[in-house]
C-alpha cells in the first residue's frame, strides 16, 4: 500500500490491496500464536551458546525435547513462520529463525533442505556475504554427500546452487578462488555447467582472468584446463569473454583478441555480476595479451603494443613502467627508439625440480597398485596349480 501511494499519490489505494493487507495481518497473528511456545523456549540465555558450541544437533534436540518440551512439529511451524517473514520482506528475521531450524532439525526431515535454501536466500538479499558463503558451502557439502539421491534432482539442485552462488561469489573476497575450484575442478559441478548451463563459462572465464595475481604459480595450468573446456563447449556457447581466451591461447590471433577485448568491455558493462569488476578485468586481460606477445617477441614497439592493448602510446608506456616498477616484468624501455626490450626469463632450479617431480606421487601410487595387482594374480595362479 505504501508503494502504491508513492507511485500514484493522486489515486486512492484499491480495495483489493486493503483486503490483502487484512488477510496478511490475520495470517501473521495466527502464525505468531502457533509459534509462541517455540519463542519461549528460545528465550533461554544459554540456548544460543549451546547451539554455537554443540556440533551434534540431534543431541541438542533431544536435550531440549526432554527439558524444555520441544517437539519436531514446532520446528515445522517455525519454518512456516520464517517463510512468512521472508515473503513480507523481513529477511533478517527469516534468517534468524532458519538458523535455529538448521541447528535443530534432522537432515532427513522434508523441510531441512528448504530451510537451508531459505536461509541462503535471506543472507543474499541482506547482502551478508560472509554468512551467505557459509550457507553456500554447507549446501554444497550436503548435496555432495547425498550420493544415493536421484541423480536428476541432484543435477537440478547443483544447477540452482551454481546460479545462486554467483550473487555470493562475485561479492565476497574469496569468491573468485571458489569459482575456479568449484566450477572448474569439481567434476560434478563442471558436468552440471556443461549439461545444464554452459553460459556460466562466462563467469568462470572472468574469474580466471581476474584471479591471475592471486595464483601466479598455477595460472598457466588453470588457463590450459579452462581453454580445453571452452573448446569442448564452443559448439553450445560462445561470448566475447570466452572467445578472447580462445583467440589468445588457441589461435594466437592478437588482432582478434584485441577486438574481443573491446567487445568484453560492452559485455561487462551490461552484466549484473561483472559490472563492478570492469577495471580489474581489463587490467588483467591486457596483461594476458602482453605476456603472450612477449613470449613470441624479444623486442616490441610501444606504438604497436599500444594498438594491441587498445591504449594510446603514452598510456601503454606508463602501464609498462608500472609493471617493471612492481617487479612483475623483466624488461627495459628504450624511450629514444620507442620500444620495449625483454629480458631473458630462465626457469629457476627450484621450479624445474617442482615441474619434474609434481607427478611423482601419482606415478608411485600407480606403480604400487600395479605391483599389488601382479602379486595377487601370481598368488591366485599358485593356488590354482596347488589345487590341481
């Protein structure tokens, strides 16, 4: 009704809205009466401490059932009351009530998953990203542990989790790391993306590009794995962000990458989740172009580099100076000739040892398994010969 008055100050509120308001208030009173016994139980000062310190919700429920008269039906009432609060826009109240439901309700209850989804939705709408991330991880763990459930239902719920997770992961400091680990390196979620929502590759690609600074030692391997997935799914989904990496790391088409980078700017400006990341994305994307270009050329003209990076020569020179100053680039600038001279970038002995031994544990494990298999086969042959 207040919204209607603000939108139409010269019009009277329709009777249907007045009737709806009366219905909502009556429903609120009814639910408050039903939930009053639960509120009395939760008023105890020691209850919150018990919930925070007790990991076993079943023991806590049994304790409250024995000493405070808590019943499982009361938790179902609390779920309905929390849902009503959510629908009325009281997201903080809904999250608070669902916190108690999550702590006390057994995971096998039919309302348990609905309560978890409702709490996650409430935290997202309140923009409480820390608690939302905690709820997201809890939901992911529960979905991953339900191996006996219907595979189609699990696929659907993982798809929901991926989409809801975008709100959290692109607003939390640790979100981009989780996007890479969850979307690229957890097979069940990568499978959900490839099967149900290949458009999520846009956000995975953007996270990899923007997360280059945080994972300097692993960025090349992550890029290789991502480019492989992009190529596999290119027949179902393409956009300027995925095509940018394809141009750069598959076709080595720097002109095409430059064109796609211009298109990426338009895409990011119109994307709800990525619009706030525009500066970070463009900075790292230019750095990817520059690094790839430097691997091929020893001496580079600043004017040509500026053209490749979609910058003016002055901006390009300042950008390269900042890279050298921050020790992220082994190069020198020849201002007279207007060019960048790359230094020799040898691989350190430590890195060589790491590269040569990184698969050693896996190979050793496979060798042991093969030896055990051969020994078991040999023992079986000996038993058979003995029997004969």
